[in-house]
């Protein structure tokens, strides 16, 4: 497969780098994977993701909503119920995350072997 030459100084490259950083942060993919099972309310998402604070979940959901990957639906009730769901764009991210996860699982033992060999060569 031929790789496309990338102009690393271009505006698009900087935007891609920024988005990769956000998607690769600690909480974005766990939220996306959790919502891949279907719409959930805030507290259900929070219970499903060990260690995430209310503030970080709020920030992550807002960023995903801003990027068009999550929709937020307020149901008229007392108290109001808010439900979060992946949009088609968010579902496509979940598919790619699952594909990357499968690649990692397939190659985990190989990577561990390379790390051990490297560590043995460089240990002094």
C-alpha cells in the first residue's frame, strides 16, 4: 500500500493531530464504546466507566456533542431526563476503535516480545 505524502505544516495536518489527541485522551473512547450499545442516561454512562468523574464525563460528552459524534436528547419529564446516543459519525468512530482494538489484541503478544527483547538489549 502506498502512503500519501503528508504536509505536516498544513492546517489540516494540525487539525488532524488535535483531533487524534482528543480521541486518544483517557475518556473519549471509553465513552464512545459505552454508548455503542445504545442510548444511555448520564449516570448510567458514569457507572459503566470506572474512575471517570462527573466533571470529566460532562466535558467529554460536551466535546463529543460539539464534534457531532454524540446527540443529547432532553425528555420532558420531572425531573428532566437527558439521554446520550452516538450519531452516525460517532458510530463510525466506534467501529474504527473496535477495529484498532482487535488489531491490538491480535498483536499484543508480539509487541510484548519486542518490548522484552528491546529491554534486554538496552539494560545496563
